[in-house]
């Protein structure tokens, strides 16, 4: 099996490299919205190195019945709570509208729980007429990323930039039309999984997310 690139050492290194690619946003009114949990580590590096505000946005996948890891859609905090659905998978699996409705309520409840835990409020940040850099530690299918993009646009952002260290070429190209700018440092083939492209991909905890957000808020601008 032949790989087209080397893995990142950790999320911090990936964030520092992303910041270099986003240098043209340094010191602007742009806000970085990171996807928890791992994406916050990457987003913290981007925000602090570019002297930008950092906050989070919480998308959640809608899992297939009995298969928690298989996404049939996604939804994100804020906006109109538009649901991204994989209609082909839904038809193939025979998923009912009632199941999707119940799961949407479950995932939105988890979204609100995380927002309150991380930020102390579920009110959205002020992104109206601002550029937003959406950051995660990687893209796989792109469902949760798309849900986050739609939510950011519905809040009135003037420009949406997707910045991720790694993702499969097909998912990255499918996301490109949804944003004004897309920065992806590596698009390996075969892709396998996001975690494969980090030597250290240990799970980020809620406490780490909260700590990084507090550090970013207290950092001099």
C-alpha cells in the first residue's frame, strides 16, 4: 500500500501549519469557529498564532439505527437547524421519518449540553458580516462539516473559510462549493481515517476544550 504523505505529529503541529497557510487573516476581524473536541486544539493554534477570536460550533451526526458510527445525516448548533441527510443510505436502510425526528431531538439536546459546558451559553457568537474560519482536525465524510457551514451562513457570516489539516480528496472536493475558501494541507490516498494521519491522536477531553477556550478569551488581542 503506497501513501502519498506523512502524518502530522499531533493536532498542535497541524494547527501551527494551518496558521501559516492562513496568514493573510492575521489581526483581522475574522473569528475561528472550531469543531469540538479535537478541532479545538487545532483551532486554538490557528487563533492564537493569527491573533483571532476563538469559539466553537457543535455539529452532530445522526447515526443509523443500531450503528452509532454510521452517519445518515448531521445537524449543527444555531441557524435554522437544517438537517443534512444521506437520502440514499436512508432508503437502503429503511430509516423512518419518526426515527430521524427523534434522533434530531437527541442530537440537538447534546449540542446544547456541550455548548453550555464549553461556553456557559448556547447563544451564538456574533459572526454577522464577518469572515469565519471553520476548523476541525480533519474531514471524513464531510456531513458534520456541511451542517456547520450551513449554520454559519445562516448566522450572516460574510465569508466562510474551511480549514482542516487532512481529508480524503473526494470529500474535500465535495465541500469546496459550499465555502468561499478551502484550505486542506493534505489529501492522502488511500485515506483510511482521520486518526491515521496523526502520530498522536489521543482523545481530547471536555476539560481540555474548556481550558483552551478560556486561554483564548484571556489572550491579549
